């Protein structure tokens, strides 16, 4: 059985956000609006990636718009690699893996 059959499919949405916005402040803002807040993969220097289910794409974009009115969705993808290839800044800003 494939992993996505067990956990479900995921979508990653790239956003431009306010340059001063941090991952922690974005997470707090999203959680303040909903208990079922989307997962923030990364957020730094005016760029963010948020993960959600395919059914929640529009809800996630609206939640981001409510949390940061200056945010704009750029692209939705099924993989992080595709987003980071399309936007080199996201690749440069990706978090360092923890060992």
C-alpha cells in the first residue's frame, strides 16, 4: 500500500507574504482563526509554503489572506521539490534538516 493511500494526498501552496512575518507568528495567526489550521512548512524573508489537503486549498488560501492581507498565492503543487524548483528563493530559504 502506498503511503498516500494511508495518510491521504497533500498539496503545497507557495505564497509571498510580509517580509517581517516569521513562521511562529504565522502559525499563531492561523491557529487563532481555526483549530484545523494548515501546516506551515516554511516562512521566511517574504516567502512561505503551507501544506493542506486537496479539498482544503481554497480554505487555506483564504486563511492565509485573513492572517496576512498582503499574502498572495503563487502556485499549488503536489511536491515541495516542484515548488522549490519553480521559486529558487524557497530552495535557498528552506529549513535545515534536524538530525
